[in-house]
C-alpha cells in the first residue's frame, strides 16, 4: 500500500549523547518527512554544525533557558507555513523549551515534551497546569477547524495495559489517577490515541528504566504518543512503536498518514 507522510517522534534524552550513538545516520536512514525529538538538553550555541540542517531537512528548535535541560526540535523536509515556540500566551509554558508548533497546509503539528511530575508536589502541579493550558490551546485551534497532530513524551501511562507493573506504580507520578484522568479528559475533548486504534496488545512500551535490565526484560511504560484530533483520524494509515531502535531510554514511535 502506498503511504503518505511519515512522522517520527523520539525522546532522545540528550541530543549530544545520541549523536555519539549514530543519531545523524539514523535520522537520514529513516527518511521520515518529519522527525520530532524531545529532551534535547542543548543550547543554541552548542549545536553541532552537522545537525543544523541535515540532509533534506530544515530544523526548528525550542531551547530551555536552563542548561542541559528539556528542549525540543523538529526536522522537516517540507517548509511549514508557520512555526511557533515559546509560552503560547501561558506563563506556565515559559522558559522550558517544551513545545514546537509547525503549521502545514493539511494539519498543525505539535512536538511536546510534557513535564515529569516525580520530583515533588510543585512539579506535579506544574505538569497538571501545563496539561490544562495545552488542552485549552488545542481546543481553540480545533474549534477553528484545524486538524491537529500532537506528538511527544506525555510522561503518563494511560491505562494498566500501558505499563508492566500498574499495581505497584499507582502512587507514582506517571500513573497517578489525576494524571490518567487528564488523558481521559483529553480523549473526551475529541482527541484519539492513534496507537490504540491499531494495536490493543499488552507489553507495548516506549520507555524503560536504565536499571535492572528493564529493557531486555521489557519491563516498560508507554508514555510517548501520537494523538490526533478526531477530525483527522481518517487520514491516519498506521501508528507504531519502534522498540528495535536504541540510543535512549525511550524508543521512537511512528505515524503514517494516507497519501
């Protein structure tokens, strides 16, 4: 079957680290139309020349103010109509480099590194506030008739099927009821978890701890997602996880659109 656009999403957990493991070759070999990465942990002045415009791609960056922290980027073969980074009018989004928004003729793409709430109660509240600001913004665009593709590391496993040990993680940020309820609300607002439209199997994960040989044992969590607005789901051909690709504690995920 002929495919349309291929979009890849990957939390690389440090761009400089993954560049030493062959990321540039992988980027070019995978030949996606759009390739988004999260947790770049790099500043503008630290970017190696070879990653600024690799191959047929243009690169769009959002840098955190804090060094060695957060950060997102998108490599795109097609020039977007418009690019946005920053706080999107919400102070809670300011300064952490977590979002790149690219507008294309047929859809608007978000590449997002959602906060991790495990550090303390303040960061958990920050994560929840961040979620709500994003949903308000997505709904604003959706109400205008925009088709949305929202990819990234959401830092929450939605249902027990989405992590190996749900019972022992019920009190841990990343699987708290309040976080999972936000994903329920997100879906109720008209957004689709594309992977689960195609795959209902257990043991499908995108993140594994570096400890206890977790990846080799496939003791993981599914916390990286492609969500799309319901009005765009009929354009989605496939949504997959790529666990065979190493280099980070996350693996990439892929969305294929119909031609």
